[in-house]
């Protein structure tokens, strides 16, 4: 089983619909992230969370909201989907051990959720 | 505003050749520079990374060259193989590794 699991993997929806993308992880990491990937734009950070009580906006948070239900679960919602939110969405986790020099902040990604908004 | 600029957007290399991808950054607070490799249908995965206190890091056929004064770094793939065909992202992060800033990606195709 994958360490970072995203559901659904593919979703087609219509403009104005509410959509939730879910992410669960078994890595035991505190930090979780949602990224959006568009051709030619790379990976852009939507929201990130360093623990259950900590939620932060990323570069492109407008039109999105998140919920950190537990250490292992982080969901992304589009309250009213629009066509320019058509993209590939990735959830990622990372870990950081306080005081450890070898910390790298390596990101561990899920396999992505492809969303199409018609 | 793109804090990490990556080029080229796409690259075609013959098997056995050298693939070179370049990145430049503006924020001098960046202190860790990873490269991620993404195969079709998969999420990105860490390939190799460098800290700015060294000018080069090599792992197998993959080498990062880092020029701190020019604020540039590059990925070299020696003896490129068809299995290296993927999208490569350079990235940068600063103290605490709170956020990773990615480049726009390079789609590499290695042809036999």
C-alpha cells in the first residue's frame, strides 16, 4: 500500500459543484501539503499544515479550503468549482526532527488526483 | 513571481548523451536545493539534493553543480537512458524547510 494515498484519482465535475479531495498517510509525518500541477507552471503550493491545529495558506489558496481531520488526514475542498481549477492535485508529507542537522524536509507525494471541471 | 526559474521546458537527448537542466534563484535565503523526478502517472520523488556549502554533488549518473555567486544550479545526467525519461523539477527551500519552492519543470525524453 502507498504511504500517501489520494482519493479520488480522477474526477470530472461541473462548474459550481463542491468537490473534496482526500489524502491519508501512513508515514507518521506531522507536515502535510496540497500542491497543484499545471503544464508549464510546475508545482504550486495551495495550503500546508504543520500539525492538526496549524493551517497555512500557500501561493494560490483562493477558491480552496482545507481540513486537517487528524495527523494522518488532510482534505482539500473546492466550494464552487470553476474550469480554471482543472489540474492535477498532489498531496505530500514531510517530517522535521527538531535539532537534527540531517533534516532535509524531503517531500513524499501521493500519486495525484486529476480533476476536470466542465 | 517565479522565485526559481528552470530551463529548458523540454529536452530530447539521445541514449548515452548528457542531459543538462538549469535553474536560477533570486532569494538568497534559500539554503537547500533538491531535485525531484516525476514519472508519468506518479507523484514527484526526491532524486538528489545539495546544500550551498558545496559546489558539486554526485550520485551515480546524476550530478548537481552549484554556483552560489551566480545563484544558479544545474542537474547533469550522464549516459542518459530511456528509463530517465521523466519530468524533472528543481526546487529550493530556506531555514526550517517550511515551504519548498519549485521550478516549472523540464520534460526529458531520452530516445534510443
